[in-house]
């Protein structure tokens, strides 16, 4: 009697809707390692009759045709992008969804992200389309996005926009000498962030640019910031 073989599947998206019982019946064990498994009523019934072990992050019931697009690396969804109807977008990296990306999101059936997601506030109606294995953050309306940890250098007061609001997800560092924070405050600049790290001698000039609930970390006089 011939020994039955094991069948191993490693992929981003496994579409079990296209599998047939006849093609899988000869295997002793079928192991599926995938980020996303697509199924329907027929394939679910078939899987219950086969020796299948699934190691998947998400299972999605889908009827009808879909287009699968896989991107390895960070990706930005922005205005002007076009996708086919009912596209499943898989991102192996961080995803940024910018303002004006509504048309692209309307065509996306689901978006699987193996990384962090940052989206603008006007994209909130599409939140249900995202399947995220990472951190999610919402960029408030009318904000300029900075790096999650942003250092204010001596050139930033020159570049900052009048009445500009800037968003740094984790923290803003005002730790360098020679930064004209008074000029920055005179432009009525605002920062939205979780933490502010600032030199003691600059506290009075800095705090007015932040909400009162920001987590404040003060570097004593005579000390320098060595990182966290």
C-alpha cells in the first residue's frame, strides 16, 4: 500500500474556493500557513472532510471573483490610485492611507496589513475593510504627519507653516541646543503627540505648543538627552 504524502502550503493568501476534493484526497495531512484564507460555503464543507491544519491569521468568506494584489514593503494609498473592483490588497509592511484615497478604498474589498497602519480621519468610514496585524493610528484632520518620533532641529522654525498643526504619533524631542522655540511659538505652531521631551531651559517656550495632557519629560539643566 502506497504511503500517503503530506501537503504543505505557505503563502500570503490561500484561496480554498478554487480547490477540489479530488486534488487533495490523496494526502495524509494538509497544512496551510497563510496570512489570509479565502473560503465559501462549498470550500468550508470540503475542508471539514479533509485532514487540514490551518495556521492562518484571518479567514474571509468571499462569494464571486476577487483580484488579489500583494505588495512586499511599505505602501501608501493616496488620491488618484485606481484598483479593480473587489480587490484584496495584501501589504507586507506599513501602510499609510492619505487624504483623498476614498476612490481607491471604495474598490478595495479587504486590505490585509502585516505591519502598522496610519490613516487620515476622513478614511474612518472604510475602517471595516482593514485587517491589521500591527498598530493602528489615526491622523487628525488638517494635520501634517511627521515621523512617529520627531526631533525639532534648528531649521524647523524656518520651515514650519504659520498656524500649522503637526502630528507625531509617539513623541516630539526638543533636545537640541540653538533651536529658536520662541520663533516657532510666534508662528502659532501646534504639536499633537503623546510625549514631549524638552530641555529644562526651554520648557516655558515649548509647553504652549502642546495640549495640556501631553506626557512631559524634562531634561535637567547641564544634562543631554541620550535617547530612550
